[in-house]
């Protein structure tokens, strides 16, 4: 049985919402992910492990530092 924490880490990225300013539309257009913006300061990018890896690379190319 997979470890829930490891599974969650491979299917989502959590970061400050301000990190996505100006690139969120491009991120969602290029990758099959969902960006959840709760009322707090943190956003979650949710997708399959393959899409999360690609989204992580996309964010890195755009200067977003991941926690």
C-alpha cells in the first residue's frame, strides 16, 4: 500500500499564490493540472504524477522556487 504522504507529494505542489502571477494561464494551458486557490495565501497545483513533474519543470523555468 502506498504511503499517503508520498502519493500526495507526487500529485500536488503547494506554493504561495503570488508565485503564479502572470504564468498561471500558461501553466494550465500547457499542462493538465488544476490550480486550487483557497482564501489563504497558499495555492495547490493538482495533477497526475507525470503532469506534476512537468509542471514543476515549467515553474522552475519561469523562476519559481519550489519548497
